[in-house]
C-alpha cells in the first residue's frame, strides 16, 4: 500500500485513523498529564492498570513533577472482587494523608476499565468531598477507548474548569480558555484587549490556585483550538459566560470577522479599518520577506503544528511557497478549503502520520526541505524545521507574522531534530 | 503491610505488553497490541531504545468502545490481515491490555483465524496489562520457542542460551555483548534471547546444554525448555568476576542451579531492581535485594520502610522520591523502571570487568 496519495485523488472523507496504528518518535504533542499540570497547587491521581500508568508516570517524572502525581494500580483482585470503589476511596485517602502539603485541587483520572466495570466513582467523589472539604475534587478520564466520541484531551480541558464557580462578571476582564501556551504579543486578540485595558486571564499564566479561580469573574471566554470547544461550551452553559470561538484561520477576512465578534462580546470597539489595513500590509511584507529567504525550498506541514494544516498549506501556496506535502490523519477543515487546495495544487501529497503503512515509508527527502511541525520533520528527516505544536502562541495577523519569522529562522538554521522531537510535551514548563 | 495498589511518591515498573514487544523486537515479526491507545507510544517512548533507528513493526489495534462492547473481533482480524499482507512480517504476535482481558478476547482463536488467512504464523500471547514486563517477556519468549525452535535438535556440547535478555533490563547492546563474552571466553558458543541475534540462530535453542537465566523474564522459557527438552538452567547475572565465575561453575554441573546467596534479612545494603539482578548484586555485596512482584509491583510502604532501615541504597534514581532515612543513595538506572530518563547513565554492568565496589566509589 502506498504511504501517501495526491490530494487530487483523495476524498474529503479521507481518514487514516483506522486500522493498526503506528507511534512515531515525535513526542511534542501534550498529553493529559501536561494539561493537568497547568493547574497551580493541584495533584493528579491516576487509577489504572500498570500498562496505562507507565506512560503518565514517566511523563510526570520527565517533567520533574513526581510530587504532583500519585497512582492507584488496578489489579486482577479489583476486577475479581469488584472493589474498585473501595480501592479508589481508600487509595485517595492514603495519598492525601501522606502528602506533605495538601493540594487545593485533586484530579482523579479513571480509565477505560472503570467504564466497562460500571464503577460508581461519582459516589466516591461525593464522600471525598465531605471528608476533605478544603479540596476540590475533579473527575477526569484517561479512557482512550472513548476516543471516537469523547477523547481524553478535550474532555480534560473541560474538566479542569469544572471547579470554576459562578461569580459576578467583571466587564473589564476576559479569559482565554483551553490553551497550552500563554498568548501575548503574537496574538491579535491579546494585543487588542490590552489596548482597550481589558484584563486577560489564562490558566497558562496563573501562579496560584486562587488566581485560577478568578476565571469565574471573566465576562467572556475565548477559545482558540477545537480541543478547547468543550470547555467553552460547558462554561457558557454552566456559568453563563459568553463563549467566542476564535477560528485559527489564515484567511484575513475570517480573522477580521472573528475580531469583530470578539470585540463586540468584550464591549470594546473592533479594530478600525486603518488598523486592519496596516495589519494586512505588515503581514504581506512579512510573508514576502519569508518567501525571499525560503524561495523554492519545498515545504511540508503537519497537523500537530497548526490547527488548520490544510488552510495553512493553502495560504502558503497562494503566496508562492512550494508546499509539497501535508501530514494529516483526518480532514476536519471546511470542504471548500479542501477543494481550493485540490485546485491550487493537485499534486500535493497527503500523508498519514499514524497509520501502519507509514512505518516503513522511506524517511527523507531529496534535497533540502523545510518542515513545519515535528512529524513533518521526522518523516522528511530534516533538521530544517519549525518546532511547534498546536500553533503555540500564535493567532491572527501577528501570529502569521511570527510564523513567517520562525520559518525564516528554521530555513536558515538547522536544529537537532532527532533530539528535539523526542522531548515529550514540547514547551511545557510546569 | 500497606496496600500495594497505592503509590503516593514512586513510579511503576513497565507492563507485560512492553515486555512482549521488547523480547521479540529484533526477530522480524509484527507485534500487535490489542488496546485502544497509549500502550504503543508508552513502549516506544520509554522502554524501547531501538525505536528511532530501526523499522521493527509494533502497532496498536486502536480498539474502540463499540468494537469492545460488541466483541467484534472481525475488526482486528481484518486490520491485521491487511497490514500483514502488505508488510509481510516473518511472524505476527498478538498481545493486549486490560480491555481485551475483561471482555475475554480469544487470543488463540483470533490468532488461528489470522494465520489461516495470511499463511503467516501468529503467536497468541495473552497478556492483560495488569502485570509487569517480566510476565510479558517471559510469555513471549516461551511462545516463540514453542512455535519456532527445533525441539528435536541434537545437543551441541558447549552451547548455552542466555534467556531474558531485553533492553528493559539490560538497555544497551554492550551489556548483552559483555554477558556473551563471559561465556565465549570460557569456550562456550552462545545464543542470546533476544538482543543482537538472528531468528535462525534462536531456532537452535534446543541445541543448548544449559540455559542461563539472566533476568526473571527468562524463567518461563527456561522452565518450558527444561520440561520439553531436559535443558537445565542456571539463574544469575554475571555482573562482575565473582558472579561470572559462580555461573560458569554452575553451568558445568548440568543441573538446575540458583547461584545467588540467601540474603541477610538485616543486610544494610539494599539493592532494588529486577529480581535476578538485585539478588546477584546483593550476593556480591552481602546486601539485601528488594524486587517487584510480577502482579503487585513493589509495595510502597514496605519499600519506604526498607529504605529507611538501609545504610546504602543501590537503586534507580526515581526511587529517591519519597525516600526517608539517611542512607547513601547509589543511582543505578533501570530502563524497566525509569524508562529513557536516565538511559545515558546506565552502566555496562554485565561481564567480568564490572566492579560494583568501584562503581559505588565513583557514584558516592
């Protein structure tokens, strides 16, 4: 079976996330431990069989954060005796009574096996809340068996905000929800809110749990990633905080439209025509500058680097870059983006990143290639790569300009790809 | 005694599924972990130093909720057949984690169906994700031997097998080579299960006059070969000259031998690690070994008590977390515990040249 296909031969319903899966050595994408550790003064308890515990424990160890997690191993005895609830209850109590400092929040991760054995963990949490009233307990899930309907990552991004209660909303404060990276000057919205004296709260920038709890005061919640949508929707329903999903788009008109919606929700003026014109001009200049450096060097993009890899590829192609391939396992972007890309570059290679047939693909590229993302770098075996995940802190015009700078740097200066991509949870500074 | 399930401070040993993959990694097969997700990336990230530089076939089935609820085995059969027809592995291994276990997945039956459709031998290794790597590696090696080793092969004088050699316990090929050298220097020809060895060489397993079990993962295949081929086994790791000599002497007896000393329960040097390694090192140091149970791992309460009583602890650096007492801590990384975290610090501890006293002096 061929490892890739041309986009002109590819159906919009393309899905490489079926069949046997391969795990490439690119490890930068965050897992649930990285996300959970964003909550200050928190502790994570994983309740799973050994095979599931191993990955999360060593993720934590590699972060140097072993003091922020504990484990309760599910054994054969629990399955046979049906005492999962008692084990969870007693284990959690033992952990909390042994920790030198009581955490403010405890995330308890149950696993696939708990679903199948119909464990009544909510009852255990109710008891724990009575016994430890100063601690917020949150039910979290490491249950990849549910990945088709409720994948663990977006579910956790929702759950960590479940401790946020109702409060009076401060019209001069908003929240960025579900981010992994602190967005500041590379994000149009942050810049615009700063100009209008609006305070932005973001879990990635919180040093204390009390600071995190002030998320309740925000008048609007902004999300920038699909994986954060569950959190945004949940908080809108529960807390009546307005939710605005900022689309991670490379289409100038979409950026402008979203900025208008965001401004309206925050009660501030939208960016003026002059600001938009200026922004577009500066961005086009940045793109031209990048093109002058990168020139005809082929470019490869992957889905772990940016939220909208097809749209990003289309943006680059329309600006004269030689995009050659996109590593992606399923199309989640609008069909019109896909069709425009088909028309713009019919011979664009669409490559899976986790399907079994990529394991024995010949890694490498004839001549220099610039990769955007770790998987593109790995499969093309190139040291010229932009080492980012999940668009990092970039949004809007400022984000595009930052991306151009990073592409220039990546094209000019090779990095040690082999070592860098194997670091788990890239950029996680917890 | 505490509750073995709960670990407040310490890590966990790797699981049976990683043991299966590690044991069979170099033999040209395709291993399929029947599991939703995670086990494969955990294994290839933390437990498999050969992953980046080789193209061995390790995959996960991606079991999802509906497939599990419906018990629809046709999904994994179809997926494995499709991949196998394309990749043409020499054999296929089927193992899995806790969900296949609780839905009573029929490893043997599914293996037969895949084999029938592809014509490729399929090894069913019924792991459950609940046990340590020792169980998985042992089951995998035993199953491989059962299926592929030439049982009626004539014994060759001076031939031995080293059983239980995987990177989970020995990390570096240099360790496997150093162990091999102990025996080749003494005039033996050696087959190593299974690092740096070929499929064909290992098919000659029953030519051996003795099996040397160098990690507890080697016990299961050793007992199987004793039962089926009357091949005696000797347990011990040749970690330094003293243990190497003991093992060489034991091999000559032609009987089952456990060369490690009975330990002193009051020993003040605590060696924590894989059972045969810990016992071997403790024998040299007159210390006390502490090792994980296959089902229950290490009871953390017991572990902390023992660490508090010790004057010196030789263990993986991750055991530093939660440690009480004032014992001198000598870091001795173990891939099966801390994964890749301290991989570059794992010494060549096998072979006559290794001197534990010198190692301790250097690490103090």
